[in-house]
């Protein structure tokens, strides 16, 4: 059993909406859990990223998310961490070199602020937005906050990794396309 397609990001760009829309299609099986983070699990755990409550790092467990997919035409999953971490595209390619990749991009500033509002609401930061994007906050997780709000929005190299490996199997969409 192979996962046929991956929604890899970006965060705060309607990936959850697309995941849910596809999950409701009669021929598409989407993992019940969004953000399995299997292919980026080691990077997230090594880094100590504060979104680690949904990490799956074992192949057997990962495949169990798709155990009920036998009667479906296509199988997919969504984990926005897959876009950012460097070796993830290679790991997905090793798992299924014919996989389709969906990347949804959002204006990096709007994405960063939306991400900030979520992190503030979840209690991951007490800092103001400006100090985070300037990398001047004094929180112990300052580097992770800067990564999640600024570096995650630097899309060029992230997209290039997928295009180099998957070529025409990569579909880029804009957040604005999904909202109109």
C-alpha cells in the first residue's frame, strides 16, 4: 500500500480545508488524522518543535492510518511540516517516487501573522509579532518561533526540492485561489 498524494504545506494556507474536502470525496481516502508528520518526525523531534503531539515515527503505525483504504481509488495525507524540512521530500520520494504533491502557498506576511495568532492562542508565545519576526524576542524558544513565523515562509528552496524530485507531479496553488 502506497500513499498516492501528499498535501505538504504551507502552514496556515487552507491545507486543513483541502484535507477535509478530499476526505468527503467517495473515491479518496484521507488519513483520519491530519499532520501525521511521519516523513518529518525525526527532524521535528530532534529540534524539539512545540508541535510534537501528533508525531508518528514508526512505519507500521504510519501505514495503520491507511488500513481502511482498500476500497478507495486514491490515498492521501496532509502534513504541512513536509514542506519545510530539508530531507522530507527525499523520504517521500523513496516511499513513493510517483506520488503527487500539492503545495498551497499564502502570502508570507499574512501566513506569518496567521501563524502567530494561532501560536498566541495556543500559548506557544507571549511575545509580540514584531519581536518574533525581527528575531528579538527573549523567549527560550526564540529560534523556533522565528523559524515558524519567518523561515517557513521562505518558499523558494522548499518548493525547489519537490520540483527537482517529483517534476510535473507537483501542483502549486495559491491561498487566494482557494478563497475566491
